[in-house]
C-alpha cells in the first residue's frame, strides 16, 4: 500500500572512447567548466533552469569545479540530481561529484513531499476496513533517516563502452507509526508500526554515441549514458506484544538516459520510472510520467564550439 521510496540520481559524466588513460583533456572535452560558461535547459513542462560555471573552490585541500543555478535552490524538494550538483572533482582516476549532505537532504525533502500525498490515502484505506459507525480515529506519524556516501562517482577513468561502475550506494529507513484512538481493545506496548528498510545502488554504463537534436542545435557524437537505479526495500509490520510478521522484500529499478556532447556537456536527459507509476496507481495517485530535459541555449567560454 505504501509507495516505494524513489530515488533517482543522474549527473554529468565524462568518458573516453577507449580504455587508454584519460586525463583532464578528455574531461574538458565532455565536461567544460570555464567560469562564465552557462547552460540553459527546459523540462517537459516548460520550466527553465540555467547552470553557471563559477570560480573553482577549495574544500579540505581539494579543488572542485563550482557551479551556481538560476532559479536558486530554495527548497531541497526541488533539487534535481542530474543538473544541480555544486562541486565536481576531475582527476585521472575518477570524475566525482562531492555530495556531502546534499543527497540526504534532498532525499528527505522528496520523501516528506511524498508522504504528504500518500498518508491521507493510506489513512482512509485503513479506516475503510473498520466497521461503519465504530468510534475510531487514526493518525499516522513517520520518521525518515538516510545515509549516503559523500562522493558520487560519476566515472572511472579509463573506462570502456558497456563497462559498468558503481556510482553511489545509500540506505534509508522509513517508519510509520499508526496511532489509533477509540479502539475497544487497548493495544499493549504501544502503537503498531510499518518500517521499510531500503538500499539503493546507482550503476552507470556508456552504451553508444549518436547525433542529438535539441532547441539549442544539432550535436554529433554524443555519448549515450545509462544509469540504472536499483532499489531493494524490506517492509515489516510490527504490533507490540504480538507475533511479528516476516518482512516482505521488494525490488524496483529506474532507468535514466543522458546524452553528453563534445565541448558542450549534457544536452539531453530522460528519466523513466514505470514501476513507481504503477505503485502510485495502486493507491490512487496520478503517475509522475517521463521526465525530460533538453538544452535550449548555452555559451562555453574558451571553447571552439561557443554558442552565440
């Protein structure tokens, strides 16, 4: 009955075409970051977001490429993993996104937003099972905790086509406490709970190249990069003082496709989550639908493919 916790992370990737050593020249080829550059995108609903390259920043002795965004992020629930990372580290072994607590903050905010949708429906469904006229009311409280690694590993270098890598692993726990008032029989030991334990692994893979048309122009030899988000959720229902049920385990996955153009960066994005939409339909919520993003305007400072 509960919507599975969805977590999608998609970020800018950098990769060479072969297994030879990749240095920063290849990173610059697919991931230009000269201060003053900008990229403007439009999503499927006509909303715009512009990413600006600003001066690099030093964090604990490490130098990171830095970015800002317009509109500025005011609510973590609006954070989009695939276009809004603030710090990148480009090296010979990895291209990595320094996440810190950003992923955890965003995941908590998204979950709170989902709970605001799901809990009223869940409460009504549970009350519908109670005989009509019974003087019973119900509240559902929840607590959510998430733990993510500090770095999102965008890409191992060197790498090859169809070579998979683990970009991120995280865990999350969501506990729902069902508070029942007016029940004819007192529940010993406290209120029943529903707890979900989720583990999420983000797997990246470069599959091919192709020409991509966007409102900003036609881009040849774009890398096609797929991310598969694999989520395993274990759900347990607990009633204090009663025999505990065996946890129920579920698996889910989403696919995100990213197109990365030489000397430009990300030009197109598509995120599909059919299993999430099926779960939403089960409890009467509308589908989220396919998420898309396309480049509409850009300027790359110091690059031979600057756009006017």
